[in-house]
């Protein structure tokens, strides 16, 4: 066995989403050979990569088949999350990917989806932050049980001290609700709200992050424009429920974020409250709000469909009690969020590699 032969064998293993082989993509490093033992490292495009095990097995098989059938192959993994930022990085300079969670309609579960997406990504091994930018109805303080906490000010060597995000469940998080008095904020309109949002974004210090998830306010108004023009968003995740009224509003969201002067790419669409499953009948699914409305909308607009999240009482309870469902042991519901998060990171990794989101291999 030689390094050259190992690389030659691995050049037959594809990264399923990116559609190129591991060697061409520069994903192989640290090849060590000792008799029949061979080890190397695959550098993933995201720590939360759902295709990791598949690539490991395919690599082992390729070496056994093409180089040495007696080989003891050890595959290690590391990740270097990709980014495609081209802005001047005056804002959030150390954040690689920024995901805005949006919807046209209120109450469809943006905050729930944003919080559990952030947790799923972090549990997959990524460095993740959650920013609650809902100036009129911040949810993160309640959802994470941090109401009334005051973030610390830190000196990071700039002109003035900055606000440090809180840490909870492995995430960095900040809510505009922790910084401004809600009773005041509800009466703010246009310029005042916009300047508060701008200050909120520029005054918080985010250290290195693979993903920053932004929980956006409902609707498609001035605040959204300000946010999208201030923050170099990688892409938007649109949340909808399956019923017609929500779908109609989701279309407004798609129209807004897709409009030329914003030009925020849409990562895809996730359907929340897709079906109800009672705790005592875990195999039953009741399509209370209609079936597959979100999926059809995604098809209609040619957007990646990122998943379906069931309507489950414990999701609501977890949100109210400050312990999001991703911190529970409800394996079935967690799986829905994990599958969704996996689609999000793949969609972003593909965009970062300049491949259209439509190609996502149907393996998750
Ligand atoms: N899949 C779900 N199953 C059960 N309850 C849910 C689910 N998704 C959201 N909820 C509950 O529905 C309510 C609204 O959800 P959430 O606050 O996440 O929506 P939102 O879109 O952020 O609302 P807003 O537009 O006000 O910001 C919350 O009580 C939440 O716990
Ligand atoms: Mg919300």
C-alpha cells in the first residue's frame, strides 16, 4: 500500500451531494500506512454532515477492493464548515453561515423551528448561535428559560464594549427581548424599530460560529428589509403550516426574499404542524391542517423541501417550560428536527460549492 494508491482508490468515492470525488474536493488528509493498517481523515463540509457514515464505509470498501483486501482501514473525521461570504465582513465577521428563519404568517412555529434547528445543528457538532430578532414578540427568553437574565458587556478590543450572548444547552443565544423593554418596543414603528434592530445586530459580539440562526419576526415588513439589508444572510428557511391561509402567506415570504434588491437565496421550505400524533397512539397520524400543503408549495416554486415537523403536545410544553424538544428524550420528534437540520446543512454546503439545491440526494 502506498499513499498514491490509497488516493487513487479514494478518487472513486463520491461526496454524494457535491457530486465529485473526495480527492478532487480535497477532503482527504493525514494518510498513514503501517503494514496492513491504513488510516486517514475525511474533512467534511460541515460537522453535522449526515452522509458521514456512508462516505466512511464507501472509502473502506474502495481501499479493500482496489488496493488491499486485507487492509485494516480506520477513517477519522474532521470538519471545516464551508462559507461563501463575499461581503466586507464588517458585520458578524466570524460567522460562516447565517440562516434566517422566516414565514409570511405569524404563529406557524418560526421560533420553535429556529430554536430546535439551532440545537440539532449544535448536537451534530457545529458551533451555533441563535439570534432572536423578533422585536415585537421575542420568544427565546421563554423558550430557553432565560427571561430576566442580563447579558454581560465584554471588551473585545474595539471602540466600545460589546454585548456577550448567553450560553445555554451548548448554544450561544441572544434575544432583543433581553435588551429592550417589551412594553416600549410594541409601540415602536418604522425608523425606531429599524434602528433598534440595527444596533442589536452590530452591538452583539459573536465569536466564531459555523451557523447563526436568526428567528425573524412574522410577516414581510420594514423590519425584515432592514434585517436583510444589514445582515449578510446565507439563506432563508421558510416555515409554513399545511393549510391554505398559511400557504398564501408563505408565498408572500417567498416573493419578498426572492425580490431582486434583497436577493436572499431561499434554502428551502419546512412544513410545521404537518400532522398530529397523540402520545398514546404514536403510529397514528392525523392531518388536521390538510396533507402535504407545504410540500406542494415547495414543488410549485421549485424549492428544496426540508421536512415535516409533527404537531406534538410536548413541543409546545417544552417551549413554554424553557426546555426545547431537542433537549428531551422524545426520539421520534427529535428525528423529525434532525432530518430537517440535515437537509438545511446539505443545502447550504451545496450552495457554498455552487451546486443548486435541487440536487439533494434522496437518502435522508
Ligand atoms: N410542531 C408543533 N407542535 C406543537 N406545538 C407547536 C409546534 N410548533 C409550534 N408550536 C407551538 O405553537 C405556538 C406558536 O409557535 P411559535 O412561537 O414557534 O410560532 P412563531 O411563528 O414564532 O410565532 P410568531 O409569529 O408570533 O413569532 C407556540 O406555543 C409553540 O410552542
Ligand atoms: Mg416567533
